[in-house]
C-alpha cells in the first residue's frame, strides 16, 4: 500500500458565471502521506477552501475542475456519485469554518450526531447515545448528557464548532480536512482542540489537511506547509523551515503580521452611550416528558457596565461564558431582566416598533457571518438594506455608498453583484462589517468580528 493518502497534481479550478471566468486555483500540486498533517496557509480568498472542496467534488456546478486528485490511488476528478458518497464523511471528513452552515437548525444535537454514526457504523439505540456522549466529551463539551436535546442556536459559536468536530471524527476518517476548525474558539479551547486533533491523528494513524490563516496554529500542528496566494502555491516546505527561513516575500509578510497600536483616548466628558445594571439572563433546564424546569443555566448574572462615546470596551471570556448573550441583551435581541439604557433612555420596556428608530444607531456584527447573511440577496442588497429601512441619506446614490464602504473594509466593489456563497469566509465577515458600518452607528457590538479574517486583515 502506498504511503501517499492524497495526491493532488496540476489542479486548476475555474468558475464560470454570466460569461465571466474566475481562475480560483492555478496549477496546485501537493501530497499528503499517511499520518501526516499538511497545512494550506493564505489570506482570505487565496483558494485554500476551494482546493480542499475539490478533493471530493463539493464545489458548485459552475466549477470546472481539471488536473488529478487521487485518494488511496483512486481518481476523484470525474468520479461517479456513488464512489464520492462512499468516500465523503467516511474516508474523508470535513470540518467547516462556519458550523451553522452544516448543522440543521431543526434537529437536536443527538439526532445530527447519530445520523452519521448510524449510516456508516450501523450502531443503534443506547450504543449510539454512548458513542455520542463519548465524542462530546472528547471535544470538550461539558455535561454532554444535558446537551443532547439542545438545538444549534442554543449553543455558543465555539460549542457549535465542537459539535462539528465531533461529527467529523465520528467515523474515524483516514483523512480529515479541517477548514479553519478553531476559528470560533477561545484560546484555551483552541489549544485543547489542536491537542485533541494531534492525539487522534497519532492514535488513528489519520492524515490531515489543515486550512488556516493563523500561522501560530500551523507551527503547533503541521508537518509541512504550503503557502497560497491568488490561487497559487508560492512556497512549500517543512514547517520549521518555513518559519525559520521563509523565502517568498508573501510568506515573510504573513509571519510579520501582528497587532500593534493603542486605542485613542476617550474625550473628557464623553456621554454614556449604553449601560446596563444588574442584567440577568437565565435559561431554564427542562427534563422529562412534561419538560419540567429542574434548574437554570445562568448565562448572564447581574452584569453592570457602561460604554461612553468614543470608547472601546472589550468583553473577554471563554466560549460559553455569556459574552454573546450579554451583547444580544444590550441590543434588545433577546429578553433579559434588569436595566438597559441607550443614549439616556431605558429601552427594556420598548416594543419592536418603538425600537426601530434606534436600530440605525446600534448595530451588531455577528461571529458567524453566513448565519446572518441572506443567501438570496447580493452583497450590494445586503449592505444597502439598512439604508433603505432607515431612510439614511436618500439623496445619495445607494450603489456609490455601497462601493465606498466595500472599499473601506477591503472588498472589491466590482464583486457587489455576488451572493454570500460566492465569497470566502473572511470576505463574508467583511460584508457583515460593511453592513453595520454603512449606517455610521453610535454603538457597534462586535461579536468576534475578526474570527474569520486572516492576520494581515485583522491588523
């Protein structure tokens, strides 16, 4: 048996739409041997994810794939649907960057995890539940028994990603393709997940294709690195060699990118824009056939804070600590007890119609952009929607305003006609940021806004 699990040769991927051709991946060649981790590194839109999705033909119908991709000696380019289905999720598993695109919002965690286990392993009943609980323990989900009946929206972003990792590992794949698998996780859990993946790789003899923009992760987990830019591999080599002696200017730039600078001082006498007092959000824990309340999850308990004009306040904590829940309560997007004051006005008792005029001045950028962007709207329509709803500057040309804000957030205005699925994860996050900032709000709540962005764009 050959030691090469995945062999990619002269891979080219082109997307054809409305007569235009986008050459997303250009002459990419690499291989992965048994038990090895290879990292594809590059900025948002460099072709990393497209390359990975090509391995089992998960790209949309507008994609044209040429070249050779062999898995265990079998050709994947042009393979029949039956062969691809056999390989997908069993021999080659994926962990995607945005868990809400892969988790069914209508199904419980137990049902979704059970589906793959029953399909590929033939387990039933208590054996399935035992396996699910074991997997949830492995990926760091606390008290998994109480989470079995939870739905995706009831979990934090990091917890949803851990469920995705459990689903991918359920069948012990030979090759795991991890597309930004730790993006949504806090530093502590990220380290645990990386350690878990490394342990599983060693114990199962599993190989891994690891896609990331975060070079600190690459140093911890990868044996070899391929650096991608504009659809091409510009540098490759052993991880240590790439870090200690990078040759290509682009690799050198990625390695030198780090956050610098300090926030501007808050002006004296700045007014308080938003404040809370003794804010509380408790969720009931219900069990049994009659769904009796047996306790509460204290997501937020007696939170008091104040944010002044021109001030940036950071709310820091691990996944599941209540950061997002607190943010949603401040925005009046979920119910809470206590006081929420915005621009001197208590907004706790206001109805939706009374809140609407205030919404233009309070905006939020969510952690998971795909979950907050309508798949039926173009980038232009998404970004301009708030302008229309709130009648912002009606005398100005909407398209010009959209083009300006897209340029500000680092998006090509010529792509405004595209739909969310036609952008990379980082580009989708920039669309979400543009949508919030085009209204020039007085308060912006940013829920992990750079989690999907590469290091140079974060800076």
